[in-house]
C-alpha cells in the first residue's frame, strides 16, 4: 500500500516537472519525448539551440536535455548561456552526442554541463541520470567553488575552468558510463588473449622448423669451409706472389662489405620501422605481419644458401684466374688498371645510389603526409557515414516500436509511417551513393549510350523537383538551349540525370532564399549545362577540393544539413566517362554555379519522330485484369508484390523456385506476366527464364533483382527477360514497365 502511494506521489511530482529537449533531429526528439511522457514528465521540444534560448527567456524548466550537433546554436553554446544567466544557472543540463571524443568532454566541462551521455543511449541509464539531476537540491550548497586547471591533450594545452561541484558530478557521470563499456572490454581482452596464444603457438612451430633448417645450412657451411681451407693452402704461394692483386681485391671487397653493411643497416631500420607500425595495429594485422615475416625469413634462408654456393663457385673461379694470372702477368697488370677504373666507377655509382636513397626518403615523407591526410579524410567520411546510417535507422527502429502501441490514433499512425518511409528513403540514398562510388572505384560502371531528348529530360527534372523547391519558398527556373528537333542526342541518359539530380539537390539543400535556375546551351561541339543558386556559397579554401572523394563543403560537427558527401565526386566520374568536363564558380554568401559539358552527338529528326509515335502508343496502353505468376522465395517480398498487383490482376500464382516457375508456365498457357526473382534455391531465375523461352517466346517476363550492377541487368536481358526492375520495388515504375510490355 505504501509503495502504491509512493508511486502515485512520484507520478504527481513528475507531472509538475517540465523538461526542455533541444534536438534538431525530429525522429530522435520524438523518441525522447515519448520516453519521458511515458514516465509522466511534462516535455517541451525545441528544434535547435536558438529556439531553446527563446523559449527559456519566457519559461523555466526543471531540466534541459540538449544535443551537441545543432545548426545556428550548438549544445555547448546553449549550455554556456544557461549557466551564465542568473535566472537559469541552477537548471541541470544534460548533453547528448553521437560521438565520444574526449575533447567534447573538456568542452562540456568548460560550458558547465551537469551530465554527458553518448548516443545511442540506454533508456534506463538516461532516466536514472534525469532522476539523479532532478533529485539534487539546487539550494543545498549555494557556495560555488571555482576550479581551473591547464591540461595537455593531443599536443595542445587547454585551459579548463568550471565549478568544482560540476567537475565532480561530470567525472562521476563519466565513470558510470565507463562501467557500461567495461564488460565489453573484458570480453575483447579475453578474445585477444586467445588469439595471442594461437599466434605464439604458430610462431613456436615455425621457429622450430627454421632452427632445423639453419643447423643443416651450418653443416654445409662447415664442409665448404674445410674445402676452402685446403684450396687456400694449395694456393698460398700464388697468393704471396700476387699480393698487390689481392690487396686490390681486398679493397674492393671492403667497399662492397661496407655497402652491404649500409644496405643491411637500411633494411634493419626499415624492418624496425615496420615493426613499430605493426605494434600499433590490432591482433589480426599482427598475425598477418608475423606470417609475412616468416615467409620473408624462409626466402632469405634460401637466398643465403644460394649466395653461399655462389660464393664458393666464385672462389673456385678466382683460384683458376690466379693460375692464369701467373702465366699472363702482363695481362694482369693491365687488368689492375682496369679494375682501378672500375673502382672509380663503383664509387661514383655508390654516390649516385646515396643520392637516390635521399630522394626516396623525401618521397616517403611526402607519401606519409598524403597517407595521413587520406586517413583523416576517411575518418571524417566514416564518421559522417555512421551518422547518416544510424540517424535514419534510429528513426525506423524507434517509430516501428511505437507502432506496437494499441492506443495510437489514425493521425499518429500515418505520421509514424510517413516518418519511417522518410528515414528509409534517406538510408537508401546513402546506400546508393556508397554503391555508386564502389562501382566507380572497382571499374564496374559502364556507359550506356542511347538516344535522349535533353529538353524532355530537363522538363521532367523541373516537374520532379518543383514541389520540393516551392516548399522552401524559392523561385525555380529552367532554360532549354536548343529547339526540340535539335535536342535529341546520343548519350547516357541515366548518368546525365544523376549529375543534374546531385547538383539540384545540393542547390536546394544550401539555398534558403532567392532562386534556383538550371539549363544548358550549345558551345561548339559540346553542350554546356549549369545549375545556379543564390545559396550560402562555398569558401575559397574548399573550392579546389569540392569534387574530391571524402570531401564536403563543411566538415564541422554543427553543420545544419545531411548527406554522404559523395554526390559531387560521383558526378565528376560520370561526366569524365561521357567525355566532358566539370567545374564550379562560387562566392561565399552570394551563391554558386556548377557546370559540366558533354559531347553534342545529334540524332536525325525523322528517326526521333518515329520513336515519339511509338512511345505515345505505348503510353496509351491500359492495364486490364491480368493473370500473373510471381516467382519469389522470400515470403515478405511475395506478400508485397501480391498487394502491389492486386488492382491490375484477376489471378495471382506463386512459385518459390525456378523449377516450380517452369512447371507453372507449362500448366498455365494463358499467363500474361511473370515477375521473376533472380536468386532462388534449386534453380535461379536466369536459368528458369532460358528454359521457359524454349517453349514460350511470347510471355512477358520482368526480372526483379536486389543486385544494383548494370552487368546483372544485362545478364537478365540476355537470358530472355523483357525488362528488369531493382529492389526495393517502386510501384509506379513497375506499373510503367507492365504498360510498356503488355499488349
């Protein structure tokens, strides 16, 4: 009974407790709000730091939860202004971030934050921190003890100034967060220990084998040594007669030895450098390095044996040469002079090699600087990719969980579904960008030259983006540079559209007022396209780097936009594949103009007119009740396709494998359409299509595939499919394909 009374009192108290959430992500803000309201807190949401400051000027909440990465005013600035205002300085502030850089903790400490929580957060841990901060009496200790210190972090001195109580609270909060990671670290340490034991066992076994091989080599060397001693005794008199010649040979040998020692020292230094770099790697890299070292040592042992045999052969040759030298003393004197000349040449060669080593050392320094810059850019890119994937994934998973609640209204249900769809499209765009740049890097992207009407493509682009532009209150214009009869050319339609899409999306993203204009004009043998905006512009320091991979106009944490940063590098690759050039002009604060060119390969007007008539006839086809076979082994995909074709079909058949698809086509000669999956058990969709075409040439077969490479689509067409569509399947596009092929 007392516990129930206490819960009711807590619930009553929380209903009076108001919490302000400052979060620019709508999905994350909604998720936190739902969590707190489910625990009877009163919640207000501000979508950026400025909106939160405006709200705080008229209200005083019990606690503030703020994201760090926000446009206009970030979380550090918001926290600092709250703590510097006498009316709000006693309000606890909890900072949230998706990153975990210790430097952010230093910033959070300096701005007066009470707690610091890393995303993705544990809900119970977040609630416990809220309870802890709310339970502390702000008036219990009015004396503020200042604390200041200077620390060295990442090679820079940083001055930290804060209240002693906040330092203690924040350090305790960091310690509590560290405990959550401790169990994972213990598990990782155990895995590394097992991996190290396995590595030691492998090294021990290989060392034993090498020891045996070395013993055998030493025995061979002893025998050769005895033989050499005998030869040296027999030729002792000859050696005394030719002391001068031996002296010359000794001098040459010494220099060769010195060169060998220098090379060994250089190799040793390189090896030591490699070892130090390897020690910084993880255990898997260490294992690979050890295997490589073992292979090198085995190879060096083989080379040493060959070198020893070669040296013995050389000694025998020299002994023979000494015998001949006694008979041809005059000739040997001439040879001495020749060898002296060769020694001079060898010294010059050695000096040249030293210069080359210096050059290589300088080149290595430059290469190291380039590698460090590349690592930094890749780290920034991976951090951005993590944010771009985790953020929509957080919205999808969070709102999917909310859909399970039975008390949702119809409006809430539609709102949640729309949010999930927006997050899914955002994640799909990110994945498509990664796939496109991977295809370009691996050389799998091919140019598909077809006849394209540029004017129609621009009109389609204008209609597609017009609603999005008008929502932002911008003026949207486009300009055709040629009459329609001259605007049909041979080019890759999809790559042209991809470049325009990337340019216009960037213009919409970075333009807040004014206009966006795009179009083209003919200049000589090329068409020059442009996209012009009145947006924020690009800093002069970033303009030379804007088309490089892993680069963006801004790499700061508080940027107010989303995106993978790959669009412009993909566009540059596409334009160069088509034989054109790409460049830009920009002035910060006034706007930007992006240009690209492609060759003007015109198509005759007569041929284009015939194609327009055929295209118009295709568009007039109306879908009737169709008998459709869906070949799909995934039940969820089959259920989705069944719903999509429900309104255009009177009967839908289902096959799970390619074998079942062949049997269904043989038993149902009146089938109108087959939606053929490519990857299936027993027999794939390509082989099934080939066998169906052996007895039915007329049936329409559309391949549906999750593969995104053009080579896979070409394989589908070669196997006998009429067309193909990529997953996830767009309902409108599927209907257009069916209209195109069904008579």
